[in-house]
C-alpha cells in the first residue's frame, strides 16, 4: 500500500522572520507578518492532520493483516483506512495551498522590509544590488522599490538609471542642477555633485562647526546652484573663524544673551548666509552696542539695541554713549525720585542716542524729561532752597 508523498514546509519558513531594514514600512511589515503567521499556522495544522491520518491508515492496515478477523471487522478496518487516506489526501492539498500562500506572504514581508534582493535571483539580483548600492551612495536608498520593479519588468541597468533620473526623489536630491540649468550653468553629473558636497563638508568639519550645521545635501544646495566653489567656502569659513577668535568677551556675551549664540556656535553664526547679509550686519552691530552696555553694568534689550543699530548707531558711538549714560545715570535716578518722576535705562539711552525722538500726544520724550528734571533741580538751587552741601549728587553714589 502506498501513501501520498509527505511534503515538508521549507526550512526558511521555520526561522524567525527577518527584521525590517531601515526605512521599512512598519505597518505594512506588521500586516505581512500577521498573514505569514496565519498561513504558517494553517500549513502546520494541515501537516499535523496529515501525520495523524497517516498513523491511523497504518494502524488500520496492520489490523487488516491480522488473522482471524471477521468479515465485518475487515470491512470496518478497510473503511477506516480509506477515510484516513482521504484525510491524508485533503491534508496534502490544504498544506500545499498554505505553503503557497506562506511563500507569497513571506514575499510581502521582504517587500515591506525593503529586502527586494531576496525576491530576485541570478542576473536580476546582481543588477538590482549594483543599482541599489549606487543610488544609496547618492542618498537615494528610497528608490530601491522602483529599482526592483524595473528589474522585474526586464529593463537593463542603463535604462533603469535613466528612468530613475526622472523620479521626484532624484530631482529633489540633485535639485541644484535645475537651478544651474536655468541660470545657464552646466549641469553636474552625480559624481561631480557629490564631490562638491564632500569638499564643502570636509571644509566645514575641519573648522569644527557644530553637528547639524551645513552637514546634509539640502544645506549645500544653494552653494551648488550658485556655482560657489569650495575655495570660496573655505574663504568664508576662515573669515568666520577669524571673527570668532577676535571677538571680545563682552561681544560674545552680548551675542549669547541676545541671540542664544554660544561661543561654540559663533563660527557657524558668522557663516550663515541668511544672517550674513543685512540681518547679520544689523545683529552684529546690535551685539556690539549690547557689549558696550554690558561692560557698564546695563542690560541688553534685543529689540531696543536692534532699533539703535537700524538708526545707524555704531559700536564706537555706543561705547561713547554708554560712557555718558554711566556717568550721569545715578544722578538722574536721584532727580527722578526727588521730583516724583521716573528714569530708566531706556530713558537714558533715548536721551543719548535718539534725543529728537517723537513723543506721543500729551507726553514728553526722554530728552525732554531729562531737561525738565535738571531744570527743576536748578530752579530749586536758584531759589535758595538748597545748600552748598546738597548738589545734584547728594545722597547718591558716584559712578
């Protein structure tokens, strides 16, 4: 008596499932793994049922071989064996279907993981691996799925390379080329493009710039689009480093207080082109004005200082101005207290830097307030209500 040939489940499906590669679709992987587990369970159940039926058929066959069985017993054993063999046959079909579904589900897992190489063989696999490696070097590992589809469709490596250049991902990766073409500049091939990025990155790394500052392709896009050579970038970096080294402590303190720029980031700050234009000049001047204020114990209000910078106040003028403010600040505080008024750092700054500033209706500007307080003090002494020991500075510490 012969039995249906037992078909074992492929060993690869008895192993742990492959973990997703970086960038794998976790939701798709989870769904595919669930389906794989379902079909694997069905195949296992069918296999177990087959083995039980096989054992039953063997037992009934052995029983039929015994002597002394009645006709009724022989008939019962024959029918039982027939039923068992029928179960074996149906189990084989169920198991084959489950294994086929399991194979398809495993393919879905590989596909969701981005492990397309496991779905290809021979020359197709070699072509896929070569193209994937090349485009991964471009930072376009996300195109692996498209490479897989093109390989399956029978395209050659050269054709696939051209097709990939028309993808959204490729155009975004080498976006500077489109700008260059519109400007009449030659389009760079990938090797030239990557070489320029590498040169930029090496220069910036050598300068010790912080991680995250100009270290990815998008950061270099405007430089490549503008045909900015690595030599020019080197010059900019050198100037930024020099500016950092030459910056005095008060200036660095003002930058940190006003803009949150630590010394370690100062070179990057100087190099940032978005700030290096008018805004950088404005912020640098504001920082110089703030440094003059900090050196004399005053606060550095970013909005006010940038306003002074916009008005054209220079660092040198700020040094002179805050010197004058420091000389008379406590005296003016005393006068304000004596005559029921107020005097702040902002009043003092406006009195020195913007004496002609407009005033609101019904109010006086800082310069007018200062003149009024001094006039009141002079009037007091002119009226004989003071004494020689009670000058403008009486009761207040001199600076």
